[in-house]
């Protein structure tokens, strides 16, 4: 596009493309990181702007021609057609003002193009007078983040459900394989491999439910509150209609906050959802660490994905599990960032909303991807029943399973007697002492999976 001159409070400068002078200044001012404004936030911002324009049209604050062009331009932004225009550093000051101003400019100039006008003909459609009509960064930006968050939460919940499903399949597949349970990295009591996987599945099932329910924490939006939540500069009929338009448009069950000042000033809802994501992160790390250990002992075999070393031929590492562990660590760190940012908001707004948005969206995306990748990985895990049995029958810890039969003192004496010889495994020794039938019954999968001894 041709270069044009635009002006603002600070003067004039040349710009090109759909983004204007406010975006150009943001690109110059914020060159701190490699992080860009997240795509899901941009797309949700297009949806929020569309709802605002639709409300203004219906109430005759925008004429039909102008409003229709703006609505179409908002839809184009929501579809991701102009993501490249939002090439802004995510770590921007101003509570997200630069992102909002970029959206206003891109939408205005796209609407002008739809009307056959040149970019910058703001006498026809103005970024602030028309696109940003009755809005503020402080209400559209957090609202857009909640819209993006709900959509990502739904995707994450579905990914967690699939991971739970794959773990439950392995629970059933491995339930007839006795092996050794461990505490503090030491053999403890016999269990079945299936029960080990059941504990993984149950943990992820709680995460799936938490994730599904945390959508409720994001449904209350402050759209219509404008700058500080008292609705100043927006007419009352618009304040009520804008949130309703967004709810109808997105079908997300959104509702306008009863206390718009509270919803504008406080970001604790993001902290709460992030806390639930931290719980999922902890469980993913725990599951992956345990799977690595089971792979190392040979009880299970992980899918081989790639050569593991540049110097050790034949080495294959559990790389997928390690990548998921790193996702969990990153998400936990993001949770701390979100909490700190929410605590540092000042009076009527939170100045650090851009950082909240960046890491909040990142957490939801990487956890969704991690669950999806781990589910596919778990589906290909196989078990080595003979290895499981060999580990179980050759450890003195096996004696714990016989406590109901011989008592603690009796078991201690048997262990001493076993340790005094070197020819037999603990399993064969017990068979000679207690009888093969008794030992097989006590170590059967049915007995090991029963609740309480029989």
C-alpha cells in the first residue's frame, strides 16, 4: 500500500498498511522481547469489536453503511486475515492500549477498503470515533482475553479427556500384570501395572473436570465499563446491549458483570484459572516422571521417537516425556507471573494485563498440546509382563503382601531366614515355606487389586 501521513498528539509520521500511527509508535517503543501479541487474543478482539459495532448500529450510533463495513472488517480480523498487522511486542505498557489501537486502525482501514476508500480517509471511518465508539482498552481487552480463554479452556478440556481415555485403556490392558509398587524410590508392595496406570488416569480426570469447570470463572466480562468501570462516555442502552451482542455472537454464555468497576480493576479470575492449570501441570510432570522410571526399569516400553544421542549410537531417550515435563515447569512459572501481575494492578485497572494475556494464553496452548501429544504417546506404550514379574519375585519387599497371613514378626523372621541363603528368589523361598498355592493366591492380580486382603 502507498505511504500516507497520519498525526496524533505527538505529531506526524509516515505509515503504510492498515495499521496506523499509534501502531507505528508502539512498534518503535516496545522492542523488549521476541514475544508477539497472541493470535487467539487478536481474533477474540475482532469478535469483541464486532459486538460493539453491532450494538452501536442497532442503537443508531453508527449508520448502516459504516456499521456494516466495520462489522465485516471485524470478522476479517477475527478470522486471522490480518495477524501480520499486529506485529507488536507482547510486553507493552498501557494495559494493552497499543493492541487495542492497532485493532481500531486495522479495522477502520479495512472497512474503508471495503467501501472503496483509501486507507487513512478517516473522515469516512475513524479508528476512534467509529471503531472504538463507546469503548476503552480497559473493557475490550480483558473481555477479549476471556473470550479467547474460554475457547482455549474448552480445547484443553477435550485434550485432557483424551489423555484420560488413553490412560484408562492402559489401565485395563495392564490390569492382569503384577509388578512392584515403590515408595521413596524403593520397592514397597506388589501391585498390578494396571493399578499404577489407574492412578495416572484418575489424576488427569480431576484435571479434566477442573478445566471444564473453570470456564465459569471467565464468563463474567466488563464490556461496557469503558475506562474504569463506571460506564462514563458510553450510553446506558449500549452498556447493556454490547455484552448481550457478544454473548449471542460467540454463544459462550457470557454475562455482564454486576460490578463493572470490580471487573475492570481486578484480575483474580485469571489467577484462579491459572491455579487450576498449575494443578494439571503438576500432574503431568508426576505422570511423565513415573513413566520414565517404569521405562528405565523395563516394566514398560515407550514408543521410540528419535535417535537419542549425537555420540552414543543406539541410545533412544524418553524425549516426549521430557518435553511435557518442560511444559509443566513453564506453566507453573507462568502461574506465578499471572499472580504477581494481578496483585500489582493499581486502583481501577491492571496495567500489566498484556503480560497476563501473553502467559495465560501460552499456558492454555502448551498444556493442550502437551495433553494431545502425551495421549498419542501413551496409546503406543507396551508392557513387559515377564520383566514386571522378575522384579517382583526377587525383592524382599514382596514379604509385605504376606503380613495378614504370618504377621509382622513372622514376616521378619522369614526375611532373616531368606537373607541367610542365596540360592532361591524370595518368591520361590516363600513357596517352599508357605506353599505354592498360597503364594499364587496372595500374589494373584485379583488379590492385588482387591480393596483390602482376603
